[in-house]
C-alpha cells in the first residue's frame, strides 16, 4: 500500500525492517501426514510478496521450491527495492508470481530486466484489474480463487507430468480455504446495515465481500490514493462520524504509522467504536494465508457483535 501518511522516519524504519527478508522454502502440502510425492523434479518459483507466496507453496507442494521476496509484516512492500540476492531469485525462477496493479512494480521490472522469458502469473492481469485500481487483491475472495487457479495452470505447463499431483494440491488448498469462506458467509449474513471507516484501502475488497458499507469520507480516500495528507475538513468529518458512532468499526492497517491514522484510531477508541487491526502482509506468527485471514475475519465478526 502506498504510504501518504507515514513520516520519513517511519518509511526508513520500514525499509530497514523489510531489507533482507527474502526467504526460500520448499513448499509442502496442506496435510503433511498424507502428503503425496512429487513425481518429478521440483522447479524454482519466486513470489514477490508472502500473501501470494504462501498460496503458491500450498499449490506447488513438493514440486516447487518457493522463494518469497517480501516476508516481513512491517514497512511498505509497494516501495521495496530488491537486493542483489532477490534479483538472483527472479533470474533462476521457472515461474514468477506477482500481485500487479502497480503494487510490486519492482518485481515486474526485475523480471523484465533479468528473466523476461519466464512464465509469470500476475494476479491483476488474471483478474482484469487495471494499474491504479485498489491493488490489495489478496483481500478479494474471488481474486484469490482465480489467481490460485491460474497458478495451478501455470504449474501444469511447467511440469506436465505432475498434473494429477497439482490437481490434488489445489483440492487440498480448496479444503483448507473452506473455513475462510464460511467465515465470510457468516459475517455477510449479519452485516446488513453495518458500516465502516478505514485509515487505508487495504481491507476494502474484503469489507465489500462481507457486505459492509464504506463511510470513509471521499476526500480522505482521494488524498490517500494521491499519496497526500487529507485536508483538515476531511479529518474532522471522519472524526465526527466516529464520535457519533455513524461507523460501526474502524479498519486500521497496523503496517502504516503516522499521526493521522493514530489520531483516528484514538478517536474511535475513545468513542467506543471498535478498531479492527489488519496487516498488509502475512505476520511471522501465522502459518498460512487462510489462518491469517480467518483470524482477521473473526476479529471483525466480534467487533460487529456477530460472535
């Protein structure tokens, strides 16, 4: 996510927190005890961010060695600058998975400059999302499903002898995602008339998926999109809606710092409006994409008084 509200010192801290966070793991099946054996040699795969990297690991299983560049749940993935080691991961990859929509343009540039012939799954391209649109595609359940399907198709192209294996991996992933979709359905069933405000647009796709109405002042939203500070009038309007409890919850991206988001969170808390914390990338203490998302959805459900 772009950081219009973060101070320069925070941006530097974020860069230091993310630097060196490239990781390489051999992906495993959702069910270790019943994990089938890959029928061929595993291929190197590189994902730009861990939101997609974890999903790729689940889909590739033992047939893929997945390297994820941005893994830290701090700082700004949008402005990340790949290291020499990161470039090497892109260079040797047989398959690259990126978010697209301008979110991880550094990854796209690295691929174009160092491995232009590699097969690339771009989540934005898969879902027909234009550059400049909300890039937080992993918060859209439909986009997650479509991107996972595209990754499986790309894996079959790379390793056709493992097609049946990849079909099983996708089935296992769909099974693991059932509680995620169940939580979405539960919230949607009780969210009629519920509203929210957000310090950033990171969670907007999911908020829409569960049926919440966005009351974030338009001027505030426009300022964030344009990477500028909101006007005092927009901040006042936001705080007024929180104070009057016009908003049922405030969605707060904990990977963003700065006086304005913190001010809004403080206003919400003092006004009795629940603050739902979300992150942009998977935290280190979560083991899977679905676990991360379910935990946040459960927090949202509790904040809305639905559980």
